[in-house]
């Protein structure tokens, strides 16, 4: 999911700012800036230079349900929607995903009709940086597991993520504590993107693993 970093409350210790809201504003303005730059290039420079293949790359995990129940499957879907959909849904469809609108409500900025037309289709491809799978833990119905977790917030889909379940890692450990060797993860990520964004070219821009020495 899009990281809010460790700057402002509730994700940091500085006295100003609000990381529950400000990332939404930043991403919204970033999408508009991207779309305007693409519009300018396509109108004024592309005819002469012939450039193409303008894209946006995201770096999601593959999200696996932490439990075999409906709440956990919904949490995994929510994690996908917030990690992919936050950036890519507006570029593909002109607006944010239904999951984001449901859980963020009025905190989520809105595109005007003009902005929706500007943002939609402002990419030729989506790039995927994928390195690992994680478990998605539902913080709505299993809040006792997430009460001290920084992902226990609507801006991150009310989903906590972990590479471990009952102390067992999701895959082979690597030189990076965040990443595990889960071969099926990249296939699931690509299948998800293909189903959600059928008409847009996909490139795997980064993929790999880092072994312990």
C-alpha cells in the first residue's frame, strides 16, 4: 500500500500535520500533475518527437488472507484496492475505487468532471515492482491484533500486513526483513492487474529477491 512514511501523527512524532489526511491530498495532486504533464506532452511534443509509452509504476505486495474466513479475504481485497487502486483506478477509470470511497468518505478528495476526463487514460502502461507476498490482517473485525499497528487506519484500508502467521514466515527469508521468497506472488499480482485493468499494457519493471549471505 502507499506508504505514509513516519512524519506526522498518527504515524510519527512531529507536532504538525495529519498523516490520516495529507497523503490523500498529496496523491490526488500528484495524479493531476501527472495528467496535465501528459496532456501537454501529447499535444505539443509527441507529434514532433513521436514519443510514447508514458506510464506509472506501483510497488505492491501480493496480499494473502491471514485467516480462512470472509473478513480476511475482504481485507486482502481491500489491501489490493488501496495499493493498486489508489494510484491506478483514477488513471484507468477517472475516479477512486469503491473501497477507498467507502472507508475514507469525505476525507478522500474528489475529481471534477473536467479532471476525471484529464486523468483517465493519461498512461500507456502500468509498471509493477513486486518483491514479496504478505498476509493481510483485517483490522475492522480483529482490532485486538492491530491496535498497536500503524496500519490500523482508514488511510491504509484498515489492514495490517505481516510476513508471518503464527510465527511461520510466508516464504523463504531473504536479506531484507520485509521480503520473502514466494514464487506464486508475482503471478497473482499480474493476474489481478489484468482483471482489474484489462485494456492497459503491463510491464514488470522490478522483480527479484535478496538472499542472505
